[in-house]
C-alpha cells in the first residue's frame, strides 16, 4: 500500500514538473534571425505560460491570442517595435484568454478595429504601448474585469482612445487604469453607460489624462467640489451624492460629465464641446444643471431613466440634439436655449410629468419634440424657423400646451400626429399648415387663432 501511495505522489510531482518546464521563451524577428518571423506564428506554436519576445522592427499582421502568454517587445520601446494591421477592419491584438501581458508595442492602422481588444477577459496587463490611428486604441468589451492598463498612450484614433463597454447587462468593471495618456482622439475616454444594471466600479485615478488634463472618476463619494482649479479632462460620478461641478472646460470625450446613480448634485457654468454627450444623467435623481454651454456635441445634455432633475438657463446650440430626455419623470426644463441643432432642439421620449417652460428652440431640425409622452406641461416656449415642426407631439397624450409660439416653421407649427387628449390654449403659429394630422376629424382652419382652445380628441 505504501509503495502504491509513493508511486502516486511521484507521478504527481512528474506532472507538476512537466507543466513547469513546458513554459518557454520564444523569440520573433521579422528578419528571420529568431524562432519565428511573425508574432501569430509564435502564438500558434506556444503553450500557456510561455513568453514571446519580439525584436525591433515593423510587423504587419493581426494577432489572435487564446492562451495565457506574455508578449513583450525586446527593446521596451513602442516606437521601434511596431505592429500594423494587415486587415484594417480587424483588431491588431484580439485577446480571448485570461492572464495575458502585452507590453512595449506601437500598434497602428486598425482603422475599423482596435489596437488591443480585451474580449470579456480577466487579469490581463496592457503596459507601455502606443496605440495610434486605429478605430479605438484599447477596447475592454463585455465582462472584461480585473485588467490593468498602465503607461499606455492612445493618440489620433478615429473613435476612442480607451473604451469600456458592456454586453447586454454587464459593464467592464474592477479594471485599474494608471498613467494612461489620451490625446487627439475623436472621443478620448469612453465608458458606455447605456445599461441600467451595469456596474461601473473601476479604479481610474487622476494620473490618467485626456489632452493633458486629469480624469476624475469618482466612486461612492460625497460632498466634493470640482471647480476650475481641478482642470478636469473628464468627470464621472458613480454612486455619488452632493457633488458640485462648475467652471470646467471639457471636450473630446464620449461623455465629458457623466452621472450614474448620483443624486442631489449641481452642475454650473461648464463649457462642453465636441463630445458624443456633453452631460449625461443616468439613473440619477434630484440634480440641478444650470448655466452650462454645450456646443458641437452629438447630444448636448441627456437625461436617462432619472427623476426630479432641474435644468435652467443652459445653452445647447449646434449639436445633433440639444436636450434629450428619455424614460424620465418630473424633469423641468426652464429658460434654456437650443438653437441650430441638426435634429431637435429639445426631445422628450417615453417620459411623464415633465415641465418645459420658457425655452427657446429656433433654427433646428425640429423645435420641441415629445414622443410617447404624457401628463406634461409646455408653457411659454418659442419654437420658430425650424425645418420641420415647431412643437411636435407624436403618439403622446394628456399633455397641456399653453401660450407657446411656433412661427415660420417649414412644416407644422404644432404637430399632433397619433396623439390624443392633449389640450392647446393660447398658442400662436403662422405656419401655412394646420397642427392636426390630415385625417383628423377635428381638423380646422382656426387652430392658429390666439386664445382659441383646441381640445385634441383625435
């Protein structure tokens, strides 16, 4: 019996030893002086735990990594060890394994892909790389967790420098970003916030910069003020309370000010330009947004799945959409200006009990648009000279419109297609078209008359 037991133990040690000695160092040189001339060849002929050392040179290939490997440039200098995408629509490094290290490379010209794509993987290290002229520099997708990004530079990428994005329910989380530089990317830093239940618990400190300015990624904090002295490049507030953000100049991010599960905070006198979204409030309640200027963004200010937020005296000009309120309740928009936006100046969709008072929405695609909204009040707004309708209620009901002006719009002054039980009182329009749809039984030529009450029963 003892002999059998000793034999099993000895065999186990042999297995451990075999696994240990299997790890090897593989070398790559495109001049043919080492084990392989391409990195993908080295990956294909490696086993878990191997290290691949890449000599100086330019390598033209796309590399799929499905093993636990360390892939390191011999010089450690990303300017002399360069990998260019063979197929520009594909990622340069597509990582589908855990515990991978990628260090010391210049990664270029994946114009429709990413320099490094971490595909729902964990415990990877990406360090000392320069990612340039790709679609996205470093992309953490789906359930990419517990990864470390350190000392990377992402420049001149056509979309994001560094992007963290979820799958349908889970955001890349618990990742650590230290001393990464993002400069001259269209949207330098991006955390996708479009999923209600996605975690955003990452460790991102102010050593990370966009265009030379620090990222403030604040998690579970309260009672903090960020003013002009903070000189922020992007601001994220995750599960925060009583924050004050003012006098910032923020640009070229996916979101320059982003709130997620944040309440009782104030955002005052910031200037936000050339972002995908200037300010976004997601699952965030009882916040005040005052005196901000948002220009040349896709969406100037967005409110999503939030309650009791107050927006006043903001200017949202020359965006795609000025103000966008979605699935939210008790939002107040008072005395804001939304002019020269390509789509709508102010959009509310699938929202209830909102107040839109005293706003100006001129020279947009559409002035003020409500879609699938109810129990809202629109009062004393001006929506003139828009390409489509001045004020448009699509598939909306039980709203009250009083004392609004919608003049010189190319289509309807007021449009109520598919809407019912709305009340219009004291509104003025001088469009050539009535504000009820063509098939409405209530269509009348008197809809433009001041102080004429219109009960929409269509």
